[in-house]
């Protein structure tokens, strides 16, 4: 319940965020007026692929060079992100707001040692000697439950497993101690067996350090169990916002459909209902006459 | 693991061997196809029938083709590349004598080509679809499309005849020829060894134009490849990671994306260096540059069979060697293949 | 049983015909796209001009290309001789216009040699596989390990210097990349259902290759042939320049530059205009090739 209190003075305040891509002479919107606040809590954003959920994360960091980003308000601890210059963004990215990407196979640089990549994240934002950064990195690797940090430091990304890669990613993004972490499908590329392990590590670190977390996922069940609050997105709009524990009371037919399509123990053994996508087709057509 | 590596090595060695044998067959065929009678070329037009038969016997010209081929290969294996009909010297000596001039030219050219091409390619990729990209693309297309011998002549007309900024044809002005002893064959090095700065600057002056033109054509290729490699990398997820960490664009480009194309670049620069041989054939003719390219053309024009066969073989071997070298570099420098 | 197998056969035929049809309609769409893009549009227009010039050369050229007029030798460009005259008083413009016929002949014959040869080697190697494939690919490797000009030079030296031999030599060196491409394409089609269907129906290997596989490879082979035309033009000009291609008095552009070279320091037009023609035509093919590549492979685009 203490998370609820923080919301009165949130870290991040987004109102009417719109992201669109140029398509010839017109702009095609992919995020159409999304609003939310984030305190020191865990916020889940769920939706199917193409619902615009990942775009939100990148828009917050202003890492969409080809897109047009508009909002009534996009404020991060008193900084107006919309008006922030690239220079200001450089000191925000990583240091104050960071993002964990989906697949460590692609998101780690293949030609640098993983330890150096983590240390680099620390040294961009902190004046530290190579030796100090190395020690910090080793401690961080330990914090993400890597047993032999000295050895792992010197490995290249292709030499580590997916689960370890994602823990390295977490270490890299947490080492400058940001206030907000955006996790974009952090476990969907991982083996089912290591998913919970990685999620628990992330959870532990986020809760201990009081970091605000935005968890972007297509997996409603995961988000529901892991987050405090859930936004359900569809076609670039938020269709439902609700506390995670209150999820079964959702009202929007889309969310209900998503919930019904989840298997659960003790349920009937008949085929799971399939999400009715009819309106989707219609709205797309309406959007582009 | 070790076994797999060994068999991979074995397979590669087999491939090289087959390619080399193919190369030998090819050069042999070219030699046989030539309209020159090798015996007549040695004995001369006036020789009588008996001498002709004797020489034919000695060089094996009347053996069946496959035996001639084996003789050709075994001669090569003994280091005997034959004697040039045109110069009367062993072909290999001739080639060793002309090679430094071409290497000097090609090295200077590749420095120009890679030194300009790589930064331009990166700039074009980073500013993709912006005016700079279009300008660079246009420059490389021109470099790709121009007949290099023509550019050489236009260069001579403008920079030598009209503006008198550079030396004309040849490696040195007439009055400097023979002033420094030929130690290495590389004029720049020889003149420095002799401590003769006048000769050195004259050599640079003569090298500048042909090497720049040759370099421009390889720049076109290097820029193009760099741009496409770089675009590939800039779309990779790890570039986003670097930006998320708070790295500046330039650090992301150089420390992260560029680090990933270094090996590929070494490969294409090596291949471009080999391709300069092709340009050298034409540019050396235009600039009267006494190098390998001119040696090839002169021999082809007069149908000097041994020399042509050896030159073609050498070019093939250089290319196979460069391919192997770039493969090896990949294995050494890319952590994923170590 | 019989009806069933006929069904499969017809289905296979229709499928393969349909795939071929879509491949061709894709090519048409690409062509339209090319004209819309300014740079590849420029390429197409220049090539069209080259075609027209070559066809109508005698009517376009202001003078006879080989008309010697020593009193008019080495005249700089003027109203009477737009591109000046050469050492024998021949009109340079008229020679360039007539030279376009030679360029076009080279391009056409090389395409006619290279396309079918590459297609044949590539599709058979890809379809049969085994040792035949290995041998064929080794041969292409050997050819590919040479810069095209040097190999053509060697062939011309062996065959004797003339325009015909230059064309043959260029043809001999230009087919391997096309064979490579056709082979790669064949490998992707080889196990497609409609190919298996015609195989089950008892179609001979030759029939499958000619009727089903070759038409599928044709569009991409055409693109590849276009792409190599710029190199072909440059190689032909280079051979002409070295005196191993077209022989004087033929108004081949490379050979014109070679003769002009002796007088070039005082008479720049002898060299500048024929070379400019080579540059423009090879640039046109490069632009067209670039456009084709972009249109066919959007991932590589700009």
C-alpha cells in the first residue's frame, strides 16, 4: 500500500503521449494519447504485439530518431523530457532512467567483454578509475547472483547463456543506480526454466533500491503476478488501468478476452477461447480510409 | 572440438589445392590457345627443320597435351617459370624487377582509398538519406563508373599540362633517373636510404596523381561496403543498448558499431588491394609506369607465352592468397570465431 | 488413381505457372518503381537514348564517321564540329554516335552469352547437386578469383586481338557470378511442393529444369546481368584502350581514346568526349542496377 502513497508525487508523469511515424505525407500514429503516472512502484504494460507498448519505453528515453513524439506533458522528476536537449538526455539515459532490452543475444555488443560493457555504463556517468569501475562491476555481477564474477567479467556475449546474459544486462542497467527502469519483455527470449530466476533477481533489486519499474510484456499472467498496477494497451491506446490484484474485475471486453484466453489449473479442458479480433480489423480500416 | 577444427582445416586445404590445380589448368590452356608457336619463337623464322625438331623435342612441344601439362607443373614446382621471349630473361626475374613499382603505387592508392573511404562510408551510414549521404553516394558512383585510364589522362591534361602541379609519366623526371642506387626497388625507400631528398620529392610528385586516381576507384568500393556494413550494425539492438546506457552518438558509433565492422573492413581492404592490380594494368599504361601492369600488357600485346602464363598464374595466386588472408584475419580478430 | 495423378500434375503446372507469373508481374512493378525514382529513372533514360542513338546512328551523326579530311585535322570543338575533329579530320561526335552501335553490340552479345550460360550452369548445378555441383562451383571459384579485366586480357591474348574476341573474352569472364546466383535460387526452389509434384508425375529432370526452375530464376538473373553491364562496358573500353579490343578505324570509344592519347596534351577533346560517353553509359547502368537492388531488396535500401 505504501506504493500508492508515492503516486501523489510521482517520478514520471505522462499525459497524452502520441508517437507517430511519417508515412509519405501523412503521419501514422502508433501511440495515440497515452497517460500514466509512475511512482516507486512496478507498473505493467500489457498488449499484443503492435499495440505500441514497446514504443512507449523508447519514446520516454527519446530513442526514436525517425518518429514524431508529442505529449501534453512528459515530466521526469521535474525535467520536461519533451523539451530536453540531446545533451540533457545523455545525462538522463542510463543514469536516471534505463531500459532492459529483450534478448541478450542481440542487445549485448558481441565484440566487447561483458564486464567492460557493464563498467562502461558506470564510467559514462561517474568519474572513476578503470580499477574502481572494475570493482563496482564485479560487485554488481555478484548482486545479480553470478557466482564467478571474475571469470564472467572476461567473457564475450556469445560465451554466456541467455539467462546469464539477461542478468548481465540487468547489472549493466542498474549499475549507475537509475530511478526508473523500463523492462521491455525482459524474459520472453529466455528459457522457461530461468525466467522466474531472472525475474526474481530483477524484482529484488528494484524493490530494495526503491526503483520505479515499467514492465512491458505481452504476458498478462506474468505482469499480473509481478506488478502492482497494470495498463492494458491496444492499438496504441490504454483500454484498461487497474491494480494487479484487482484484475479479475476488469470491465473492458478486450482485457476479459485476454484473461479468458489464459489457461488455469482446475479449469475446463476444452480448447481455450480465442481472442475475438474482429473489431481490430474494422478500426484499422477506419484509421486508414 | 580439436578434431572438428582439424577436419575443417583439412577441407580448406583440399579446397585450396583444387583451386590451385584449376588455376594451373586455366593458365596452361591460355598458353596453348595462344597463336604463337613456342618452338618458332625460340629458334627464329630462318631455322631449318632439323633444328626446329630438336628444340621441339627439348621443350616437349611434341608430347601429348596431358604430358605437356605435367611437364609444365613439374617445371613450376622446380621454380622454373620459363624464359620470357621478349626480354630473354627468366620470367620470374622480370616480375621481381617490376613488382616494387606496382606495390609502391598500389600501397599509396590503398592508403588514399581506405583513408577516405572508411570515414566517408561511416558518415554516409550515420547520415543516411540526408544530403551528405546523397553527395557521397554520387561520388562513389562516379568512381565506380569512370574508365580509370580516361580519368588518368584527364588528370594529366589538367594537373600536368595545364597547371603543372605534378610530374608527368614515369616514376621520376628524366634527369633524376639512375641517381640513387637500386637497393629495394621502392624508389621512396631507396631515395631515403641514399639521403637524396630531391629524388624523393620528385618520386612523390610522380606518384601522387596515378595513386590518387587509383585510390579514388578503390575508395568508391570501400565507401560503399563500409556504408552497408555500418547500416547493418546501426540497426542492431546493441546500439540501442549503448544509447540507453547514456553514451553519446559518436561513442556509440566508434566504440560500439565500428568495433563490429573492423574485421569486415580489413577483409574488403585486402580484397580492394588485390583489385588495384586491375586498375594498375590501365593506369600504368597511361602513366608509363614501369610496373607489373605494364609488364602484363606488353607481354600480351606481343604474345610472350611464358610471361603471360606466369603473370596470370601470379594474379590468381595473389587473389587466392588475399582471400585466405582475410579468412585468417576473421578468425584471429573476431571473438566469436576464436 | 489416374484422375488423382492428373490432378496433382495440373496443380503442379498451375502452381509453377502462377509463381512464374507473379515473378514477372513483380518485375513489371519494379520497372514502374524505377522510373519514379530520379536516379534510376536517369539510368533508364540514358540507356534508352543509347538504344535510339545506336539504331539511328547514320541519321543522327552529322558526318561520316570514317570520312578523312586532313585539312580539318585536330580542330577544337566549334559549331561545325561540336566535339572537334581528330588527327585525320574525322568528326569526333559522329564517331561517338557510331561507337554507340559497338557498345550496344558488346552489351547485347555478352548478355546473350552470359545469361544462358550462367543460368544453365547454375540451375543444373543446383538441381543435380553432388559431384557435378562441386566441380561446377570450383570452376566458378577459379574464374571469380581473377579481376575480370586481367582474365579477359589473358583470353584476348590467347585468341588474338579483335572486337569479336574481346566480346568472347568478356563473356567468358562474366558468367560465374550469374551461375552462383542461379544456383542459390535453384536450391531454394528445388524442394518446393510443385517441383516435387511434377517429379512424382514423372517429368524428366531436363523438363523440370527448363519448364519450372529456369523461368523462376530468370527475373533475378536479368537483374544480375544488368548489374554487371557497367563492368562489361568498362572492361570492353579498357581492352579497346590497350589495343586488345576493337581495332582502328572502328569508332569504339576505348580505341578512340587510345589513338587520341598521342595528341591529348594539346587536343583534350580527343580524349575527353569518348571517355565522357563511357562514363555516362556505365554510370547509367550503375544507377539502374542500384535502383533495381533497392526495389528488389527493401532491407538494403537507403
